[in-house]
């Protein structure tokens, strides 16, 4: 008996096959949503409230103040009540549909904003890390002012060394020759000797 009741029930994990013979109305959900947004936008304006108030005032004047022969809606104003009820019955779902579409758009925009924010946060953290690395690397790099001061010190030292060297140097006299002109050292003649002949 339990098996028979299970067989009669439709399984929830399988899609229901469409019934043949019963045509279902089809409509474009996007176009209907745009129409609902236009109606909701119109119902939410001051212009619509002014037009509706003027329409109800004219209706009341015709059906209350004018003679009975001209009136088309009796004193309880049942026809006016019916019109306003129909308007409210259609306006409320259209406004809710427009709000749902706006909520969907806001949700998508929020997800995009979150993605952009997370990307910007990652980019900012990356730039901060790179800036810290550059700052650490610049701590070991010679600055322009330090290089100028070191070069100035070297130039001052070089100038002071060159001035001290000029003062220490005295003019040297040429040394006298120890040998007679025309003869090499130790009294040897600087002229080449003739080759010796064998034999």
C-alpha cells in the first residue's frame, strides 16, 4: 500500500513533463517587466495624482451635483468604487514587479561593486608592498646630496695633497758625469770594437 502511494506521487527530483493539449500562454518576461516599470513610474508621479484627483472630482460633480437625468452612477457610486478597486488590484502587483526588478538590478550592481572593491583592495595592497620594497631598496642607494658631499671632500683632499706636493718638491740639480765624454762607464770607450778575425 505504501508502494502504491509512492508510485502515485510525482518525483521531486525529476522535471515535470508539460501536458499536451493544454496550451500555456507565453509572453516576453523582459518586455512585461519594462511595461510594469513604466506603469509604476507613472503611478508614482505627482502628475498622475493630479489627473486622478481631477477625474474623481469631475465624476463626483456629474453624479452628485447635476440632475438625476444626467447622472450615470447612483449615490453609492458603485461604478467609481469598482474602477478604483480595479486600478488598485492591478497597480499593486505591477509596482511589486517593478520593485523586484529593481532589487535584482541592485543586487547585480552590488556584486559588481564588491568585485571592483576587492580588486581595488588587492591593487592597493600590491602597490603598498611595492612601495615598501622600493623604500627599503632606496635606503641602500646613494642620494645626490650624499654623493656631492663625498665628492667635495675628495676634491678638498686632492687639492690639499697637490698643494703640499708642490711645497715639498725642490728643484733638482743635474748630476755630474763620472766619466769623460766619449767614453762609457768605467773609462771604456763607447765606440764599437771591430770584429775579430779568426785565423
